[in-house]
């Protein structure tokens, strides 16, 4: 029997086996699918049962509510039911919400040029004869509730969540049961970090003898609608459906806006279809949200078509609708079209309001088109009978100041006062700050003196703006004198005031004086994270790196955590000074204290050791990076990482360095980058090189890329290295499944040519 015939018979057997396997797999999948269409989803894996998996935080990090862990543990974990695997029942609303957004968000082309009108079909199904209410429903939380002692105590305990003890948690649970629904809403809205509010919501939902009131769900969605936490918002909506809580159109609007903010335009617009499946009728408010999303994504033409379709099906646009379109015109620099729409609004049965005009005014302020701005003010009065008032002038003053037009803003202050309006210190401060930003400190100081003469007493914000202006131009002594004058005028400087002065000192090479002033702050003012950062970078710029490290350690000790960028700037300075070992120590301290570090920080330290030709230390940091789950592909730093290590790998004492790097890249999942280094490994053609090649081949197979494995095996043969036969048999099976018959034949043929495929009846010679 010829060699080729034997190979063909061998592969025929493999094909029969593969075909049988595929048929079995397909039949199993078909059986599961038919069952799943009429029943709940399959159960979770044992390790996932009873655990709340947060897709907004897939690694499960920083869950700090509930579940007190071991005594002395730095952070506790959160556990709860997996809300995403609920059996939703048979009601239309539940079915519609449980099956939404079928495809994965990862890899989605949100900015695709494909611009279909799928959401218009929702408008086509609108029943104009159905009775409906256009009343907007909102959850209003009274200010008294926010200041209630119970609410304030709960917020205080939330702030201490990182150091909870069982007693504190028990106290917290008792307080929770004492809160009224409106007070729970107040707690949620009082959180500065919406993720913490969401964690509190989940934690409270799991507590015994407690159940969220429906208004809490609405309040939570309202908070999430202002963030990018779209997965959290979607999950809350699904919970409401599961628990048969009435869902308002405004709730869907919150989810839509959250998806849009997170960069998922298509999924945001799919919320309209989700509403339809849930049996909830469209109203003008949710349509306005859709129009605004379209405008935010610069799809003005589609927004215009959407509004036209609204009118056709019987949903009359209101002033909010037209204001969204006016905003879209202005953002496209089509101010004339925006003005034309304002003129046409009364003819369409909807008069413009002041927001309509303010939107155009903002564009004119940005472009410094003052004459047209004044003409628009006259139009607002004559054509729309909207009298410019205090709010109008305050709006103009702040917009002009925002875009750096201090003189024009000051002119409107004068005009407002001539018309009998009073511009408060907030408006004056905006102009003062604008003058300071332009470097016209004397002009800003004159305006402050004018405020005192008019009885408009400057506050700490006003003085701080001037103080910061002095520091910007290097007038430190004048800044110090102004700080003393603040006390004389009964205005106590705050942390921002002192931080501005310390920044001026540091920028002028006086970081030691700034440090001393910060040390003497006790009882007068309290330094914050920005204060410490200013002094730290002051020492760094002066080359006093030990002092900079001390400030960072004190900063962390006070509970202020530096950002990864700040950490990187300091460790980079240490590395440039040849102190890579200190940079590694600082990085380890930051991780131990709970600071957020990223792959760039690790790469910077590796670079420092590369410059010192310290291979062992560099690879040790590479190990730490992998163990801490900081993969190089997170920030596209693989190429940079290879270049950094390249210089070290040319020495005779580093024979296995490339092997180590390739194997680590395979662990990281960067198989293509590892393959690029293969030529440097195969120069020696040793047993360790063969092991490295096998690791790379298995990585390609794991990624369903048998062609990559085949190429590695061929390169091994070319360097007189014989790959593992069993591994190659696995590769050949994968190649056959992908219809790569020629490559599969060639791979086995290479073994036959070297005598590793024995005659019939003999065992193969394994390598």
C-alpha cells in the first residue's frame, strides 16, 4: 500500500469520526434549543450558582457591600442571585424584556455607516385611537428626606463600607428596615458614585424582611440614566418585569439614554422595540428621548425623519422635540436652519420657549457673534413675546465666560444692571475667572473691587480665582497677600484656595515651602487628594524623588488614592533616574494598599529594568503583571513590551529569554505576537525551543486557529525539530474540520518522510 493511500485512509477515519462528533453535537444543541424555547434557561455552572455577576464589572472587583469576609480582609465580596438567568414567566411584558438585546455588545460596530430605520416600525404600530395619558411621572425626593438623620447615618455607614465589621453590618441592616421608601431613594441619590448606589440597591434587595418599594426601582433607573452603567439599568428593568412592577415609559427612556452614553447607539434605539414587546405604548416623552439620542449621535437627518413619522402616526411633537432639533442644527453649524425652525414652530402649533433661544444663543456665544446675539434677543421679545429676564442675562454671562469672552460678558453685566436686574456674585465670579484664564489679572482685580463698591460681596470662589491667576503668572507674593486680605474681608480661605497657592509655590521651585505649609494646615484647612498630588509632582519636577514618594505614601495613608496616571509619572521618573528597584517597590506598595494600577504601570517598571540590563527583575515584573491579571493587550502595549525587552535578549546569558516571553504571551492570549518571535527561538533548535513551540501550537488550537499550529510545526521541521505526533494529529483533525485537507496531508507527510509514521502493525515512534 502506498504512503499516500495509507494517509488517505487514516484521514478518512478521522473524517468519519469528526462527522459523527459534529452530528452528535448538532443534535444535542437542537435538543437543548427545543427545550429552552418552552422552559427556563439551563442552570448555571455550580461555581456560579447564587452569585451575582455584574457585567458592568466583569472581573467582580470592588464589590464592597455585605458578605463580611474573613476578619482582617481588606475588602468583602458581594453575593446575590444571578438576576440575568431568571425564568420570566409567560406574560407578554416579561417575555419582551427577558429576550432583549440578543447579540453580544463586545465587538459591536456602534458607529456603523449602515443607517436603517428599524425603529420607525415601532411608530408604524402606534395606535392613535387608544386612550392615553401624557402625564410625566417622576420620583420626587423632598429635601427634608435628604437631611433626615436616618438617611445621613446610612450614608455615613456606606462611606465606611471598606472597614465593615459584623456589628456594623447588623446595625446597617436594622437601619435599612427603618427607612421609608422615599428615604431609600434619598440614600441612592446622595451617593456621589453611581456604582456605589447600585451596589447598595442590590445589597438591600437581598436582605431578610426587606423589599424594595416600586418607587425605589424608578429612582434607581433615574440615577443610572445619567451614567454609562447601561448593563445595570437593563438589569433593573428586567427585575421590575420579573416582579411584576409597573414599568413607565420614562423607565425605558433612562435605559435608552444610558446605552447611548455608554456608546451603544443601536442598542439604545432597540429600547423602542423592547417597549413594544412589553406592551407599553409610546408617548411623546420617550419619542423625545429617541430624538435626542439621534441628535447626540449626529444623526440629524434621521431625527428629522423620525419627527415627521411621529406626526404621521398621531404623536404631536412638543417644544422639547423641537428644542432637540434646534440643538442638532446648532451642533452642525446650521444656525440659520435653527432660527428658521424657531420661526416655524408657532405655525406647527408649538411656540418656542426660552430654551429654544438659549440653545442658539450658546452657539452664537461660542462663535463670538455678538451682533447676531443681540438681534436674537430682540427677536425673542418681539416675535415670541419672551422678555429677557434675570435668567436670560445670567445664561448669556456664563456662556460667554465659558468660551473665553470676558469683555463681552462684562458688557452684558452692565446692560443687565441698566435694565434693573441684579447680577449676583456667581455671575461676576464667572467673568473674574475668565479674565484670570486670559492672564488679565489686574482687570480681574478691578472687577473684584467694583463688586465690593456695589455691595456684591465676593466669596471664597471669587478670591480663589484671582489667587490662582496670580500664581499662574508667577506673582506668588501677591497671591500670599491676597490670601491674607481674604481673612480681613471675612472670607475664610478653603482647601481650594490653599491648594492654588501651593501649586504656585511648586511651579516656582518652592516645593519644600509648599510641603511645610501643608504640614501646618491642621485646624485651619484640610488638604485633599489634589493638594497632595500638587506637592508630590512639585518634588518630582525638582528631582526630589524620595520626598515625592513620601508624599504619595502619606497621601495613600490619608485615604486619597492616586490614579494610575499619577503613579506612572512618579515611577517613570524613578526609572529615568536609574532607580528601577524603588519604582517596583512603590508599585507593590500601591497595589497592597488598594490603589488602581494598570498594565502601563507594570510596563514602565519593566522598561526601567531593561535600561539597567536586569533581565531577571524584568521577567519577575512580567510574572507579577500576569498574576495580577494585567494583560498587555488591555492597552495595546504588546509591541511596546517586546521592544522594551528586545535589548536584553541579545546577550549570551539570555538564551531562554525569548522562550519565556513567548510562553507568557501565549498565557496572555497574544498568540500572533508570540508567533512573530518564533524565528528568534528556533535559531538554537533545542529541546526547550520545542517545548515553547508546542505551547504556541496549543494556544493556536485554543483560539480555533489550526493553520497557525500547522505553520509552527512546519517551521520546526525546517529547523530539524520534530513536533509532538499526538499534538500534530489533533492539529490535523482540526484542519480537516475546517476543510484544510492539503495542509492536513502535508503535516502527516512530514512525519512519514522522517520515519515517524511506522509500517502497519508497529507502534509509532513518539518524539
